[in-house]
C-alpha cells in the first residue's frame, strides 16, 4: 500500500536524521551513523522510494554522505549498486566500477572494506 510505504520511508529517514543530529544520544562513540545504518537506509530507500527518480536521488545522497564520513563498507557499496539506477551509479562512481577511494572507507574495518 502506497501510504504505508511512504510512512515507512519517512520514519527511516527521520530516524537516520535523528541519529545524525544527536550522535551522543545513541551511543557508538558519538560519531553519528555507521556503515550498518547507511546500509539499512540505502535498503529502505531502494525498496520504499516512489519511482526511479526519487530512488536515485535518495540513494545518491545517502551514499555520498557515507563516503564523506568514511563509512563505505562492502555492504554499503553493494546496497548502493543494487538500489541506485544506472545513471546515478555511473555519476557517483564514474568509470571506475567498484573501485573507490580509500578515504571513503577510512572508518571501516579492513575486513569490511570494498
């Protein structure tokens, strides 16, 4: 049902933004969202967004934020590749395929890096 999907997406984004703006309140060392939260939000965006345009915009925003914060893990990258439309994937990753700059994963354990 459309309304339930919209509400679920709204709650996922709201929860993420709450953790992002109040990191000390939610533990994790007070650093904000981690790779697991980015993966969950990318999955929610891919499944709940209304159409390809919204899905692409949301997935791109979330992925770029995870890259800026050094939280791109294998699962974040895989979820982005699954959820984002081709044009968005190409714009964000270029012609490098899945080869990403090391700084995008700087706070991810070596074993979880792409």
